[in-house]
């Protein structure tokens, strides 16, 4: 299945242990939209609402009650899963347990670096990223958190509408504007963790249906720690949204 548009959502069940957490983190940093789930039955029900999704399961959990619940629900939902072109895979080659026949299996090296490489290569081949370069959190109509910037020696305040590891969209208070091409000497954002010192450039201005002017800025290349903070925030925010949806399943 080739990814389209904004790509394919990735769901990773039961990522206990450092090995599986590394796979999830690698996918996050590589700009894949990945979510983790710990409830088998409810998770499968939720996933049926996301066509073309990729689902991965920690194979060492095959003898647990949660895996049994997942397997039973996947069997009940198999027609919908097939119609929605949702693919389910078991990860981990070294398990001695019997692998359910209804799931395909991906062999991973026990060496973390090789396993990460294989996992990311599989995601790329599956078109999981689609045409999207960066995972974003938020929409044009949202106000996520406060923002303070400096540009040309002046301080501006506003609210973030959406954010990725590459840039941010925001609205300045009191209708203040900056022209496209303006340099931002400093972004200060409170997004779970304080982020300061980022620089960037206003790349465009967009007029929303209500007349509000949205400014879009691209960051200069952030340092490693800042880049990781941005990725952690975006993933955690999307994960919280998923948990809210899970409550209604």
C-alpha cells in the first residue's frame, strides 16, 4: 500500500522495554505519525476508523491477556480491517512463542541499531510518510499556547496555532503583523518544556476565513536538544488527543 496525502497513521501496541521504545522514538524523529497503545480490544476498535493504517505489535506479548483481547477483536473486525486496508504486523524475531497466523511478521535484528534501520526502511517502503515532510500538531483555528518573539529589536506576543519540528504558525496579539521575509531573532514558547533561543524567518502570511492573519515561520536548524523537545511535544500532544478518542470507543 502506497501512502497518500498526509501519509499513514502508525499504531504500536505494547512497546514495553528499551528495545521497542527505541523503535518508537526513531519513528518520531524521522517524522512519522506514530501512536502507542496498551489496550488491545479498544485499540483495534479505534484503529478501524483510520484507513490505510499500519499496526505493529510487540510479539513477546502474545501470551498476555491484552494480546488475546487484541487478537479476538482483530478477528471480529477482520472484514472492516481488510476494507480499510489496515495492515497488522508482529515485530521481534527471537520470541519462542507461537505467532498467530492472521498477522504478518517482520523479522528484526536483536541489535537495536539494525532493528531501527529495518523498521524505518519498512515504514519508508510502505509509504507511511506520504507527501508530508513534517508531523504537525494543531490547526489554523486552534490556539495551542502563548508565544513571544523578538524581531527587529521589538517584542511581540501571540498564540501558536500549529507547530512542527520545522516551523510554527501563529497569530500576533492586537492584530500586529510582520511581512514575509522578516527575521525572527528569538522564539520563546511554553510547550510542555520551555523552548528559547530558536531563530527563524516568516515564510508567508495567510488570511483565515474570519479575517485573522496567520503568520507562518520556518525555524533555522535547531540544535539537537531543541529538536528533540519539539518532537517530544508534538508526539505527546497527538498521543493525548488519541487517548481522548479512545475513551469514547
